[in-house]
């Protein structure tokens, strides 16, 4: 091939540019001396696109080019499909439990910013909504990087994107080799009840995992009608442990924490708002203790916006 073929290739062009500030400059002479390697690279180099199937000869790997000591070398590196497969493997490995399909949703913060929040063609969110989401995620990541142990309580109307934002955050943490549980309280309780009659799932092991996982995400808290056992013996014990051991815990809810407190007064056992004076006093103490744990564990953030689930 001709010198112009080499110089017009994006990868080779970048290597030439980078070499200009080094003691190992790529000249025309160097290109011609490495003609066989460069020809092989141009014949085999293919760029993959996530929107299409992998086009590499060796699936998930593409040929790459490096330059060192006046010599070009070929090596195999992961293509975009390979990187995606590897990322998903790491994410799945670090989720101890989640109630959504990771094969269908494994978006991380960088991808969320690139494809939606910093993308002018993405119009499901207006610019103000994009800015709010960027601020929330940047704030949380900055706090985590600083070793901040307090989580966040994200509340707002149905459909504004609370769960979506925290799924992205949870996926990102899992991709960084942090262990994660992401679930509604109802799904966790169902999983726990299932373990009581299962030889495959140990209930004590499951509870220990919920207590000790690096990052716990409780989705849509307050959206379920809890039994007294679920509220007082399960949820309180989990949150109390995580508070005492400074384990970051995140919540999403349709209710502010103050409204959640009122909502928790409604239980399956009574099936009415508690009005009997003695019962009310006892329940208020229990609920106050639970709410106190939530406030200690998480900083409250109100997410505003339009309902994204509604269609015209």
C-alpha cells in the first residue's frame, strides 16, 4: 500500500501525531520500513458498532497497532462488543441480588451522560431535567469517592426517573467491583420468605448479605403495605445494622421522609390508620426509630420533572 493509505488511517495518523513529541518519531522512512506490518493491520482492522453484530474474525477482539523503538507491532484488544461483554460480566458478578434484568439494562454513568444527558438529540428529557440528573449523579459519585458513608433518599412523583437514575448508579458501582443489592422491599421480603422453605437459599445468609453488601438500594420504599414483621423485625434490623456499621444505603420513594413516616402507620395487621391511643403510642415509637435510621443513613433529594411513563 502507499504512504497516503497509512497516513489516512485514523489509528496510524494518531500514532504519528503522538510520536512528534517523543524521541521515537514516525517518519515516512519508518512507515516504509514497517510496510508489511502496516499492510496486515489495514487488511484486518475493523471497527465494531454496538448497533450491529460483532464483525471481528475472532469474536469480541479486534487487531490494534502499537509503536515502540521504531517498530510497529500488532496486538489483539477487546472491540466494543468485547468491552460490553466484559463490563456486563463484572456488573453481574458484583450484584448479590437485583430485581431487574441486567441483560436489558446495564447502563453506567459514563454511558448515561454520553447517550442521553450530554446528547442534544435525546429529547425525552429537557435541558433542565438533564442538568438536574447530572448534578445529582456528580454529587453522589463525588461523595462516594471521598469515602462519604451516607447514602441518598431520592423522592418524587411517579415516573420522573428515580429508579432509572439509581439503577445507573448501582450499575456503575458494580462495574467498579463494589457489591450491590438493588430491589424493592417487596421483592426482598418475597425472596426471604421463599428462603424459609428452601433448601437452596439460607435465610440467615440472605439477611447477612442484605446487611453487609457494600451498597444497598431499596427501591420504591413506602409503595408496599408492610406487615409488622417486615417493618419491625426485618427492615428495622437491616437499617439499624447498616447505620451502626456505616454501610451506604440508598432509597427511592414517591414520599418524602416525613410522608413516609405517616404511610408506615398503615399496616396489614390493622388495615386502618392507627387510632387507638395505646397502640398508637407503641407504633409511633417503632416508626420513629425506623425513620430515625433512614434519616441517619440517607440525605434527602427531591427529583422533580414530568412523568416519563405517560404517552401522548
